């Protein structure tokens, strides 16, 4: 049975997580930060993690990338790991590769960038995933990526992903309303029992 997940960052402001949970949301994917320096930590990351933990809301984490080389991706992963070191997420750590600086890069290079980040995340004992929009999976990533790392795919407008067929999470809207959050919220269907898988595999600190 699918779960309903939101994904949030500081752009969503201060969140009332008790209201979010009471509304029926099953989990959240929280931005830890972006880029490759510690000062780019998401301003609301700590508050969002504490809010989820306080109400028993399972969460995952994502890192927005600007990496144009595998070396940059490894630097991003190192900063991400510093920020999340005290967290115990029940959903994956996602590498968010979609930026305009990455679209002109070759499929081979984007694939190596993704493998560099996710490899660091896995080496540290976490469950790694990859987020992007549907067509990016076709134009900029080898098909081995969603076969190797769990895919979280964005395709809105009432359509399921057409290019990336092997995915566990589908971001289907950027304009939902959720009690406890001001403004539009990204909404996702999750089709995999990540909490069960992660606990069984003793990943993410479990």
C-alpha cells in the first residue's frame, strides 16, 4: 500500500509537524542542504528533524547538488554526512541532481557524479537514493542508476513517470495544501516499505 510523503526545505517555513501528522501524511523527505560547503546547510533542517522526531514522523533526507565533477560530488557527500550524522532516517538519503548547470553535462559524466555521491553515502552505512525529474533520468543518467540506487522521480500533471520506470517514490505535485504548512507543498507517492527494509538491513543507524 502506497504511503503519502511530503518533501520540505526552508522554503516551506516553520512547520507544525503535529498538524502535518494528524492530517494523514505518512512521512517526510527533508532537505539537509545544497552544494559543497557547510554554510549551505538548510536553515530549517534541525527544526524539521526535531519536529518529525517529536511526533514520530518517519523521514528521509535529500541533498541538492551543483556538482559538475565526481570530485565535487564527493565533497557534497562529505558535507551532507557531517550534517546528518546524528539522524536516524527511515527513508533514503537522496542525491538531488537536476540543476541547470548539470543539464548540459553528458550522460556518462552525470552518471559518474551520481555514483560518486551515492557511493560515499553507502560507504557510511546509509541507504542511498537519487532524485530528479523524469526526463533527466532519460537524457542525463544511464539506466543503471535507478537499477542501483532507489529512484525518486518528479512528474506532475496527473501523469506517471514515462522515462524512469524503476522507481519507488513518485513526486506527483508541487501545489498541494497540508495542514501545518503555509503555502504549496510537494507531494509524493511512496511504493516501497523503506522503514522495514532499512531496519532489516541495519542501515541509517538501525
